[in-house]
């Protein structure tokens, strides 16, 4: 996957979106984004999402190959965390030409996960099993705006 100093290629974008286009993989990715840079152990992911270890392993492999996850050993456990640089590049690519070509102003800094030296509050999110279609409550931003505001065109 592309590094932080470059934009994503069309192929990388398609890989990332294809990996996220599955209920279980999207749930895994969202949970790891919520967990932050420390990530979670594979066993914790399986337990919290009620996924069989073999199914989870398949989904983790797909997300890792798409560049959306980082895997690291921690003793005898494998830890997984979201690859925030790739996620931010994907969001940037998707919004690059928004607002009908009018430059957009972003209300907040576009980087999702600030450096670890700054404490970040953990979002409150109710977990639900994969395939559970009931709406969740207390999910931050569920009905919010994108944070992108069109800027008026300046006459030439």
C-alpha cells in the first residue's frame, strides 16, 4: 500500500473498498479504528464480534492485504490495529474532487488518529454482532455531517 507521502493509486483504492465491502470485515475495521493505535488481539476481536477464529483469520488477512490493518506480535498473541495512514489516504481520495470542483474547507484536522503523545478520548460505541441489523444508540457521528463545507467561488 502507498506510504503517507503519496496518494493512493486507483488499484489501492479499489482493493481497500473491496475489503471493506463485507459485513464482518467492516465490523472488524470499525472496532480496530475505535481501539486506536494499540489495536486488539485476534482473540478479543473474535470474542467481541462473535466470529469463529477461522472466519476472523480470513477477514484479517483480506484487510491486511488491502493495507488497512497492521499486524504485530505481542508475546504469544497477534495484535491487529487499523492502518490510519491508509484510512486517511482513502478518505482523502474519496473526497478529493467533492463539492462540484469547488475547494472544500475541512472543519477539523483530516487526520483521524493523532500522535500517541496526545491523549484521545475513546468514542462510545455499542458493539453488535456481525449481521445484527438493529440500530445502535450512542454511536458518535451516526447522523452527523461530513465536516466538509463548500466554499463560495471567488469571481475572477
